[in-house]
C-alpha cells in the first residue's frame, strides 16, 4: 500500500522530471542553433521555478533535495539563456 509520504515523493519526482525534460529540450534547441533558443531557455527557467514552488506546496522544506534540484535546473536554464544572448551579441559584432 502506498502511503502519503510515498505519494508526495512520487509527485516531487515527477516535478523534477518536468524540469529535466524542459532543460533537455532547451539544450536540444540550442544544439540545433534555433532562433528560438532564448525563448526556450526562458520558458525552461519558468517551468522549473513553478516546479520548485509546487514542491514547497507539497509540504517540503526549503532544504528539500528535490526542491533544490529544481532550483539548480532554474539556474542551468538561466545560464543557457545568458550564454545564448552573449553568443548572439558576439555574432552581431562580427558582422
């Protein structure tokens, strides 16, 4: 029988998987040199922020490992967005 604690862990794990998938898709977009990569990275960060917030509503503490991993994905998405912005600025300067 699945207890409440197990259900909460499953829900949080699914939220983390959502973050992973969002980041993976943003990276794939960047690898394809898509013009949408900045938007994808920003969207990724938003998805992961919402997932982290949802973790907190599930009764977790701010030092919860899954919550913190969701925040790590936020940071990765923001770094990807920043990297892409810098790369595009460099391309404009070289033209």
